[in-house]
C-alpha cells in the first residue's frame, strides 16, 4: 500500500499541469467533440502525447508506450482543471482495428478517427435482439464483390452524425448462432441505408433506427473472417464496458451536490442543514469513496498486469447505479425546483440533474443491462451455474 | 502508486486464516456460545503466540509494531471466523489510547503486559457517544463513580479503560474496590459485553487525555475501524457460504444458483461488498499516512459496512432458505456478529452525522 507516485510520475503530473495552465484557453470547452476547434485541440494534445497516447505514430497517434498511471494522471488533471480531455478516437472501434483490422483498414480509418475527423456508430442492437445480441437477424449475402445487407438496427447512438458504422450482420445463416455473424464497416449514407431518429425520454434524439434495403458494401470491409464477427465484437464490448461506470465521474458530480446543498435554501435553511438530506448525502459519499478506492485497486492490478477479479466485474453495475443515485439525490434535495426542465424560469444548472437522472438510467440499460451484469458477476466471478438454455434455431 | 496488499500483508492474512480454520472452527465457537463463556482461551493463546495482542504496540514495548491496515486485516479474519476472542478493545483501542495519552511509565507498564496477551483491558466509552438511562462516570480526587454500559470485552478483562464525563481516560484495575461487573447478554455470544459500576473506585488517569478529547476520539476511531473490518470479514464469509450453498443445493432438478433470483442475490452481495474492502483498506491506511483524512474515512467505513453488512447478512440467510434460519448451519453467528458491530460505537445514522461534521458541513 503506497499511494505516493514515483518521481517520474510526479514530474509527469507537473508537466501536464503546466501545459494546462499555458494552453487551457485554447480548449474548446466540454461537450460534444466535433467541430474544427475540437479537432485542433485534439491535434495539439496528440503532439504533446496527451491524447491517443498509445496509438502508433503511423496511424496518427502519439506512439508512446502504454503507461496506465500516466493515462490516469492525464484523466485526473484534465478533470481537475475542467478542461476537455483528448481521446483515442473511439474506444470501441480503434482497439479492434488495431488488433484485428487489415493494414489497409488501419491506414484508412484510424488516423481520421484519432484526429476526430471521422466518427462512428455502433450497429449491434436490433428490435428482436438486445441482451440476446447473438440472435441478431440483419442479413448479408455476397453478390459479386459486395455484401448485400437487409434488415434493421435500433438504438444506434449517433447514427445521424456519424461517418461510419461498425455493424454486426448474419452472413452464415446455417451456422450456430454465435458463429454465423460477421463484423462490417459501412459508410453512413451508403445507398440502401436509411436513418430515422428516435426521440428519447430526455427529449433529445441521440439514437436512431437504421434500415438496410439491399445496401451494398465491398466484401473487403469486413474485420476478421466471415463468421467471426461475434468474437471481434466481444473485443469491443470489453473496451466499452471498461469505460462505463467510471467512479471518478460520480465523485466529481457528488462534489457539485455538496456545493448545491451548501448554497440552495428552503424556508431560508441551507439544504445541508436538513438532517435527512444530509444523511442521504453522507451515505452516498461513502459509496462513492468505496467505488473510487475500488477503482484504485483495479488500476493497481492493471499496472502489474494482474487480473483484478471481482473488483473489475462490478464496475459497470455499481458505477452506473451510483451516477443514477447521485442525480436522484440532487433532484430530491431541490424538491419542486428539481423537476424544472427545458430552460424553465427558476431552473438550476440548466436542468442538468433531471437530464442525468434519465441519461444515467439509459446507461444502466445500455452496454449490457444491470441484470445481464448480475448474470456475468454471478457466473464468471462467482462461478454459479448457468441457466438451462432454450435457444431456438435462428 | 500501489493500492493493494503487500506480500507480507497477504502472508499475515493467510497465516491467520489458516490458524483460525484449525483452532476456531464453528464447533469451537458453539462451545463458547453454549456454555456462555466469555471467550475461547485456547484461541486467544494461539493468537498471542502469533503476536496479535501486540499488533499495534511498538517493538520497544514488546509488540510487533505493525500498522492499522494489518490490525484491520486481523479484525477481518476474526470476523470471518466469528472468533470469540477479545481484540478490538484490548489489542487496538487500549494501545491507541495509551500511546496517545499515557505517561512514559504507563506505556511501559501496560503496553508490555497487553502485548504479551496476559493482561486484557476492556473499554467503556459508550457514554461519550450516546448515554442511555443514567449511565456515566464522574471523577474526583483520583476516584471514579458511576456506571458505564456496553463495556467491550468486559467479562474477561483484568483492567478497564473508561472515560469520565469530561472525556478524560482512566485505567481501573479489575479487582479495585467498589468495582462491579454485570454481564449483559447480547445477540452475539461471540463477544462479551458488561455494565461496569464504580463506587469511589481508585483509578489512574492518562495524563494526555485531561482537557484534551483527541485521545478519546482516536481511541473510538480505532475501535470503529476494527468493527468495520470485522463486519467485512463476517459478511465475506456469509457471501462465500451463500455462493457455495447455491452451487450445491438443488430444487426443481437444478442447482438453485442457476435460478436468476438466487444468482442475482449473490451478485448483488458481491457487488456491494467488494468495494467495501477498498474502503476499509483506505481508511486503515490513512490513519498514519493521511491523518487529515482518517476520521472521515473511518466514519464512512463504519457506517457503510454496517449497511452493506446488514444487507449481506439478511440476503445470505435468504439464499439458504429454511436452513439459514436454523441453528444447525450456524449462519446466525455471523448474522448476529454483524448486527452487533452495527450498533456498537455508534450506529450508521449517528456516524454519518459525524462524517458531515468532520467535513464542516453542519452549521
Ligand atoms: C442510452 C442507450 C444507448 C444505446 N446505444 C446503442 C448503440 O449505440 N448501439 C447499439 O447497438 N445499441 C445501443 N443501445 C442498446 C442497448 O445495448 C440495449 O438496449 C441493451 O443491450 C438491452 O437490450 P434491449 O433494449 O433489447 O432490452 P432486452 O434485452 O429486451 O431487455 C429487457 C429487460 O429484460 C432483461 N433481460 C433480458 N435478458 C435477460 C437475461 N438473460 N437475464 C435477466 N434479465 C434479462 C433486461 O435486463 C431488461 O431488464 C443503447 C441503449 C441505450 C439505453
């Protein structure tokens, strides 16, 4: 147990801090990451090794050796300075391309993605296939040099603005369900593809339905071999799951609640002075600390290349739940003010807490539902027996 | 940056777990509980051979001079085995009090005796946290009168550490005049708790605690940390037992662990409990390494472990069905130990209020 950083890492932290102090004003602010200002910022960060750290130089990254602690320090310092951090392109697709893409695919896709000039959407879920993703029905058959795709995707976040989709389709209808899937890369706007936005409970329309009617993509736009798509996709799910439920996010939001409770009043009393609210805040703070330290434990194992076990399996479930509870507390302490939305008079923090309360519920469902997480924890971490299967053939 | 146990700490855990598995199986615990004995002498002696009573005591005074994280690991192991032995009071709270407020002479005298395991000191400070009925102790002219309730490890103690109404700490010999002990029966028969009555009883004040509440507060912090760790160990055992039972027990021609209702109960217990381990470690590590954070972290550890412990205790019992409710399986020893830890030295609501105060959030 030693929470001190090495001299090298302390020096790195100082270097990042002074960079931030000098360049903070060039940062385009938090929020969505498209636009030239965001891309210029990303480019500056890559040049300094603060974004796309481990992506090879030949594909537009900083080409540095992996150093989990340095990445952690970067995240901490950017969050602390409230400056928009850099990214590694898209943590779902870039690692997959690096690992399994052809040289030509790497050349063509990684650089623009890392620079922020090319964005992606994930075409996995279908109306009939959510948690049971491997039952997906969207089909592709080969005709000449093309795959011809027919079917429908749903809940495709960002499909309206994305340039590309990575997509799972069934190419081998006679194979067992996990072995009949292929992983394709499809330019958005390809003829035969139609995107229809879906309105979410928040009022936004980030996700969409995507319909394919005889949509053609060259057979070269496959990652891995035909029928291997499920295994390719699992590589990405791993990366996505790692990101959902980041405990530092809940910790940051909790500090905002403390400020809110110190400043907001009811009947002239500070919210913090109402014992039942204070009690809930303290109960939540304990949970947040516990998850934060759990995160430090996972990190320490990762640094040593040791398997963190259970402490890692619980992060998505517990982290997303904590975010949701954090938003719930903020709303409850605000009472009626907490229900204001959509730019209403008297609104606080632009209605952010209600928005998060809904969004965080979405994230409890998306990326593997809470119930699926519990299955995974039960079966993989605790070794409990699986349920009997009632699969019907595809 | 390395947030994990060292090799030595893992070895300490392993050797303790091994020792307790052989010296303190459930049968041994039952004997103590059924005979209403205050402790398992043989287990205590074995722990003394491993140096446990002197875990925190510096080597100069005959101890092994380890830190609070090691002390918490011991507590976790004891909770895991529901070991009926004195520890929290005599091996942790009292040494902390003596080191914080004892005179050189007192340290020399008491710490060496405690480290050997031959002298056991109980702690009665409940009134400083929440006075019930008319309990409370007053000091005048070196003598103490009044009563202290819920004195921890009181039956088997040779000496008592107690606080007077000002918060000053006193050592009182177990056979001093005017001292009486009344056994209090609690749900948890693996712990001994008494009511201590004093009537003009001679006592020795710890000079550093006169007009200075800090030694008292550090003593309470240390106790809370140990109870939190004890709950961690006890809850982990209950979870392990639930998982093992869910794999083996069959109904409807399949293991009950393949039913999602049961699987999810287990997953929820694991998901709640696993981060608690990190919280306890961090709190324990902070006592010496980040003392400005320690009180807050200990409050959170004690309150949060109380909540998660309670959840695991009831859920694990449910996973076991009727068997969980019987004496046969003995699961209830852990259930009760967790229930005991929750109330002693402050229940969760009370401690959360303190967590808010520590951060200056209460006006
Ligand atoms: C905000 C958000 C963004 C998303 N973005 C994308 C995206 O970009 N691309 C994409 O492809 N998908 C996306 N999704 C879809 C997401 O992956 C699915 O919603 C999710 O996997 C659940 O599938 P489903 O909606 O079909 O629900 P279902 O699978 O039908 O689940 C319904 C209920 O049944 C439960 N359930 C199902 N199976 C089991 C089981 N075996 N055991 C126990 N309970 C079970 C679920 O937990 C849930 O409570 C997004 C979803 C959300 C909410």
